[in-house]
C-alpha cells in the first residue's frame, strides 16, 4: 500500500493529466467552432443564401451564438 505522499503525488499527476486532456479538447473544439463560423460566414455571403431569409438568419444567429460562447456570454 502506498504511503500518504505517494498517494497524493499519484492523485495530483492524474489530475494534471485530466487538465491537460481537457485543455486539448477545449482547444480542438474551439478550432472546430471557429472553422464552422468561417464556413457559415461564407455561406451567408454567398449567392446560395441571398434568396432564403430563414437560412441566412439561422447562419447569422449561429455565428453570433458561437461568438458569445467563446467569450463566456452564454
């Protein structure tokens, strides 16, 4: 059975690894969200979206929601 110091060292190392994994996941999700926002912006400004007001509104609202989420303004 590990002593108290070993227990806390192991627990801290596991917690540190979880934090690193979470930071990586957050970074990957932020990158994907930014890419999606760029694509939606391209769609909004393309001929595909010029005649469909609902599609345009959905794209604009989604981009705005993503921008608020990035800054913690949910």
